[in-house]
């Protein structure tokens, strides 16, 4: 698990089983999708991801490649 700090780049989408958002890292050119699972992460994570786009955020998670889209994404396990 690694810590990533950046700004929220996309309005949060909350579905029953998954939460989506995106983070713009300082060194990155494109935002990276954030994926959180409500049953596996604290409610504080969903609250943090629900901030306005442009808000600064630090998250803990794992960077991986989505097998279907071949895009990078971060599976979120914590946020502050």
C-alpha cells in the first residue's frame, strides 16, 4: 500500500457496491481513476472522495492496471 497526494479531478460516483472518483497527481499528466469498495474501506474514505473537484486529498491504496480497460487505477484503502 502506498500514499498518493493530489487533487480530486472528478465528481464522485457512488454505486451500491463501488465508489469511483479520480485524482490528479502533481507529476502526472492525466488523472488516475480511484476505486473504493464501501464494505472494505471506512466511511471516512467515501466522505473524503466526495469533496469538490480541485480539493487536495491524500489516499492510501494500490496502483494496478484494470484488466478490462487497460488503464491505471488506484484501489483505495484509506484517505485523509
